[in-house]
């Protein structure tokens, strides 16, 4: 979770790409994240790789703050770290994924894994973020105070 302080604490969140997410906003945003094979890669290394793939920029230099794990509604466990930094949310470049679209059409289309990013105050992030990930906001505040 990238964070910064300009006038108040803000976090960078990303919105998932693809046709299923196009009209979803509240509760749809997330920290940059992804799946990994724990036998092949350490969790923080995977988080750093996924950050780069989803926003098109490397994780900034600095000491990461471990924010622990949360379990999302569908059972996916997300581990997170926070690090101070800044980037232009409007210029992210995400990797892509392929899926059949429209369903049962036999046509494969590419979509960005992340279609946009934005900086959110903690209050705004609570409304936008996946509900399970809101715990990371509380843990970030606790770690910084």
C-alpha cells in the first residue's frame, strides 16, 4: 500500500479492469495485489512484483511497514505492506489479462488488470476499498502514530 502525506494521509488504490468491474465503484477498489506461489517467491517480493505489474512503476525505496493479512469475503488471503512514496495515479500502465468476451462467444479479448488508480484520503478510501482490506487502513494509521 503506497501512502503519502500532502495535506493529510492518502493511500493509492487501484480499480480492477475488465468488463465485470466497469460499473462497480464502492467497495471495488483495492491495494495493488495478486496471487503468488509461496514455494517460488517470498510474499514481499511477490507484492513488489504485483505492484510493478499493476501500476507500471517499481515500489519506491524505503522501509516497508508490515500490515499483516486479511481474508476477503471469497476466502482469498491478502498480505500487505505499506511504504511511503508518490506517483502520478493518472499515468499508470497495467499489465493485461485475456478472457472470453462476451461470454460463450468464443472470442478472446485483452483487458487491463487495473483500469485506473487514485489517491484517496483515509475517509474516502474506507468507502472505496474492498471491505476486508479496510483493516489495512487502520493498521497503517496505527503504525504511523
